[in-house]
C-alpha cells in the first residue's frame, strides 16, 4: 500500500490539481492503481486474455517499465512517476497480446505478467531527477507498461505537454494547445515515422537549396496506411522535408483526411485507394506513369522511398516500384491480422507460406535498399531516442525557435488526428478490436481522465 511520504505527496498533488485544473478536493484522495495485463500463468493468444488488476500484482519490471536490469537509469529511484490521463494504442499492442511480438516474448513469458502499451500522457507525481515538477503535464514513451494508472519511466522518455493553460510558453505565434488525448497520440507514431524515414531510410532534407541549376526529379515517398497514426506523420514529415508523397489509404473517407492534412504542405502529392492487393501493383504503376510528367526525366518512373507496414502483395508491389537508389523501409505486417479477438491460424499459415521472397542479388543489380526496424529497441539508446524526437518535433514545428531551452516546443506542432476514444476502465478490449479491424482513421486512444491514483 502507500507509504506516509506518498500520502503527503498525493495531498499536495491534489491541491495543485485543484488550483491548476479545477479538480475537486472532495474526490477520493487515494485510488488503488490498476493496469490491464496478461496475468501470470496465462499464455498470450487472444485479446480477451487481458484483465484489469491491481498493479501490486505486477513485477518490478512490468510496473517500472524496466527493460533489462543492466540498462542505466532504470532503478525506481531514477524514474519519473506519472499518473496517466490517456493511453495511445498501437498495432504492436495487439501483436504483443496475441503472442506475435518477439520483443515482448523475449522479455515476458507465461511465468510473468505482461502489461502492454507504449505511449501515454499524464501528470507528474514525482521526479527524483528534477527534470519535471510535480503536477506538470507530460507525454511519454515506455518499453511496455502504458496500460496502467501509474507508469514510471526515465526522464528522457518524457516531453512537456502544451496544455491550453500554458504549461510551456513560446516567443512565436500560431502555437497550439494539446489535450491529454492528443498527447497520447504523438510520441510513438511520430517517432516511428521519423526514425523510419530519416534514420533508417536515409531521406535527405530536400528543402536545402540545390547547388546545381539542373532541376532534379521530384523525390517521391510512398506511404502505406497514410490516414493512420504513423502514416499521417510520415506523410507530413516527408512533405515538410520537400518530398512529393503518395498516400495509400483504405477508403474515400480516409483519402479525404489524408488530402486535407498533406496537400496544403505538398500540392503535387497524390493518393491511391489500396483496394484489392491483386490489382494494387498495376494501379500504382498507372499513377506513377502519370506522375512522371512532373519530372525533368519522364523515363524515371517510380518512387524513391517506401514506408511499408502491410506485408503481402502490397509489399511486393511497393518493392517493384522503387527506382534506382530507392529505399524500402518496413516496420510491420498488419495484413497478418484478422478481425475479432484472436488469430486466424489458417490465414496466418497461408500468409506465411505466401510471404514476399527477396533475392539479395537484386538489391545490388537495381541499386536499391531494403531495411526493417522495431522502434522498441531504440529504448536501448536513450540519447539517440531523445535526439531523434527533438529533430522530429523541430521539423514538424517548422524549425522555429522557442524560449524553452530544453528543446523545441510541441505547441508549434499541429496536434494529431484522434479518430476514436474509449474508456480505459471498461472499453480497452473493445478499443483493441476496433484498431485490429483496420478501419480506423488517425489514432485510437484510451481515456483515463478520471484516474486519481498516485
């Protein structure tokens, strides 16, 4: 249970909340912290294996998000304690619970509990490092464990949340205020987009003036699931770095969302409805032939980079569309998922047997690059993670300076698109099923605004 020092801390915390956000002091001063978890002794395999249980039943690693004991700054005395207000959903959460995520399988097994979740927003309860102050609103990233009332993470995995009340101030105009729900929609997906495009894929900054008079062909980036969380950020980053973007979307409704967000940044960008995977490659080639007229070299048909997360024939068609010097970056295989709570074994077997096969020699002969990554392993390099996040926010914010010395102001970034919110206490499994359907737009978020656990 809570120690006396924690009780005193919680009283001062609620006084601050009353002054800052108008929370009633008549609310219960303490609440048992709970988390959604696959309990000890229960195997992965279905979304309904998740149960909301008291956090005291979890291990230190699950509660404090400690990846490995050897990692630095992972002792509870060096972690920032945050009371969550919203939790962002990612497809990795689904694959973790279904037992298809190797990173989770290696760290957690049947003999331990597993708490999914990679990103959240909330209020700082305690920061022994002095980086943040008690009561400050933050958003954060964690190596699993975000489906919790309380998370504890290194300070480098957190960023100030620009609430309307003014958690941060800037010396420039046109800054935005973010809600907790929006705050839980940014970190993982924007960082995934940046890491894939720039660090792994090597996309250049095309806004830098060319040193030659010859107009080069437009740099074309093909982004799959372009109306989803990662896809929208990848499209926006690519557009702001000077690329022409082709957004692959699943419906007309998603196409409208993509166009409203991206076309003002890159008027020559286009979109294509994903449709039947058997005809996708042919339809993509027709579009690329049309777009080749934008180039000073009409014979140069194809794309320079692909952000791919579907797998199957969509992967194959995208790979074949690369022109010389191009890169394909893959970071998932969401087409393996099927509707419902669990897995479709026959579909998995069929997908596996028919998965794309790549001849390594073709990479050399075509002068193309194929790369994959899992963002979770970036937590092994906290300094690099922080550096990439800083660059990402600076790019999305238009490279404008702020008075906040610790880094660029998130308030200069257009808030993410949130498609749906679900109640953290009662609708978590329903939210995961909705995300798994593949019919969502933007981000799916769990609302934990009633949380008073400290």
